[in-house]
């Protein structure tokens, strides 16, 4: 605001200087005109005309000064209102940003929790699947073992011993032990 006041003062000072120069110019012009006029002409008093002119200039400057001051006051008031509005809007924007950030964090936490739960379910399903695969494998092995035993079930100890001898396997033990030995040899 100081620079505006200084500019106004400089403009007013220039205006005053200009008015003084114009007055001097008019005075000199009047003097020259009087010098050239014949001596018998009535003299014209220009002082009242010049005074009225300067009164008009002074009123114009006063009106300009008053209007400028009112404009500056209005601009200052407007600036304050704009600043208040900007601060209010800034506060609202900050609140909205905080709310959005909270919402995003909440959604991220939910997504992370859902991902963890899904990973846990996938891991559990994998374990269950592996357990089921082992159970099926055991059942198949038992069935294959039982099927292999069926070949030897109707045989007596002497027949089982002959088969074991042909394979260079021990021939001692109970019938069940001999059958088991043959089944193991078949599975190798």
C-alpha cells in the first residue's frame, strides 16, 4: 500500500508542477499579448479566469483523490474477504483430504486383511489337498498290495518257498511272512 501512496503523491506532485508551468506560460503569453496590443484597448483582467481554472483543476484532483481512497479501501476489504474465503476453502480441502486419506487407509487395511485371509485359505486348501493326495496314495498302495497278495493267497508254504528260492530270497518264516516277502520283491 505504501508504494501506491508514493505513486499517488508523485502523480499529484507532477500535476502540481504541470499546473504551475501552465500558469507561468499563460502569464507570459498574456504579457506578450499586452505588449503587442495597441495602447488604447481596454485591459482584460485574466486573474479571475485563471483562478477559476485552477479551482476546477483542484476540485478534479480532490475528487480523484477521494475516489482513489475509496477504491483502495474497497480493495482492502475485498482482499480480507477473499483471504477469509480462501482460508475457509483451504480448511475444507484439508478436511476432505484427511477424510480421503483415512478412507484410503481403511480400504488398504481391509484389502490387506482380505489378502491375508485368502492366502491362509489357499495354504489350508493346499495342505488339505496334500493330505488327501497322501491318503489316496496310501489307499492305492494298500489296494495294490492287497491285489499282489491275492496272487499268493491260495498257495501253501512249500509253493511259496519254491518261488522265494527262484528269486534267491530267504525261505524261512510263516506263510504271511513269505507272502509279504514275495509282494515286496514284486513291487521293487
